[in-house]
């Protein structure tokens, strides 16, 4: 520990991102990236921004992008906030909306950035256990005696399980005085994404903030664009935090590319459906190999083999240049989180697992 560190830094346990290895002929199924390229319109839009305009600051409000998102989501532009990926949007929500005297609640098996934000901003928190079948049980959040707010991913990560929108509305109605943040990084991979997103509940519930990203379903993990939708006073809180930290979070290339991605609905739907079809086939193939796979509405699956150690399976796959994610933590140490790749990548994974299990 450096003598120059602040007490906050010394006490932090930073988030550890998925590995980005440099291996030849790698089948990379560990970080939930989309196996398909972004829309060609995204590349054209970015090329159109390459010029003298780069010497000028971008629009600090990203009005074009907010308008595109608002049009897609059926809300007003004033109900939209944008930032550098959903992680930055979440960070601003933690500081601006979830920092209170009572503890913040989130699942015990969930996105591991949540406790990191709590440590960074000094937010008290309590992990609420998932059920034995790894589901979020709304009663556990409604019955909590003290609660400063609630945050959870839907579908949950790393489990992939989807909480029905009716259950989210039940939580919102039962906790009207606390903000509920629904982290929908993977919602577009639900079979009927438009009907599953909690954005449709925003106008009826002033305590709801929905966060999404263009990294997964829009194939823009390298561009870093995320957004939130909520009623105007929640969005104003995020804007106040953003403008006290970085008033120009999205650059010209990101804004142009994100607008093009949002507007190309045909490319989005085609790649979304391709991932869903590959997920369904992979679940069938994994079950045929003896794996138990949790129901997934995301672009990954969460699977375990009843007779083989998950860490050993991950190591054996790595030896074959196939990378998956293993979380050596209580309750899920025997599971592997496997990103849905293209058909060739999924076939390579299944073949490799067949060889490993037969050895």
C-alpha cells in the first residue's frame, strides 16, 4: 500500500473485468461480447465524423443520441441520460440516487461491480440471497426492515435468469419511497425484449430507473455507450453528478455511432435473433452432454456438470484455446458462464467439452 493513497483507495477492492487474452485461434466466450459485427451504418457514421470537427468538443448533452433513444423507447428526451457505458451510468446512479442512511439491497449473486461502487462512495449495503433455484424473490426486498434502495440486473448476471416485469412492478409499488434501479444490460436477448423491459413502467413509477447498454445487443462494447430512462427528477440527479465530474462524457464518434446503431432496427433484430437461436441450440447440446443449464434470457448461459469440477473444465477448455468464465465463489463455484458465440464457436465448445468429458 502506498503512503500517498487516501483511506478510500486503500480500502477498495476493485472490480476485476473478464480476461482479454492474446492467444492464437482463440474462441473467446468469457466476456459476453456479441459475436456479430455492428451495423454497417455505425461504421459509416463514425467515418463521417473523422475530420476537422474532432478539434471541437462534442455536444455535452448528446441531444441527437437522447432523441434517438427516446424515440425507440417511447419516452421524452428529458427522460433519457447517457454515459460512457452502463457502468458509468450505474456509478452516477449509486452516488446520485442510492446513497442513503439505510442499506442498499441487491442479490448475493449478481454483478460484482455493485459492492465496488458501494465501497467507492461509502454506501452501506446488504446482499439478499437468491433462492435455491437462483431466482430473485421479491418478498425478500419488500419485507426488508430497512432499505435505502434496490438495484439488480434483469436478466441477472451471471445466472441469466429473468424476473417477470409484473414482479418488478410489484416491487415498485411496495417500495414507493425508495429508488429501484433495474440494470438491463442483457434485456434485448429475452425472447420478447420489448415486452420484458421495465422501461414500460417508468411513466407509472417515479422511483424506477432503467439502465441499458449498447455494448451487448448493438455490438458496441468497444465504443462505450450506455443510457438510463426514468422520470425527469431522477434524470436530473444523474445530470447533476455527471456535470460535476465530466461534462463531456461521450465523444463525437461515440454519439454518431450510437445514433446509427439505435436507428438500424433491422440489423439489431437480425443479430438478436441469431444469438437467441444459438443460445437455444447450445442449451440443448449442453444438456445432451449432461450439463444442468439455468434458464437464460441473456447472451450467455450458466451451466454446471454434476460429475466434473467447473474449475478443471475451464482449465481444460483453456488448454484448447477456448475461454469461458469461472467464478470461484460460494454457491456458484461449480458453474461456468459461457457467452453465446456464433455457430462455429458454439460447435467448437461443444466438441471440446465432449472430448474432455470422454477423456
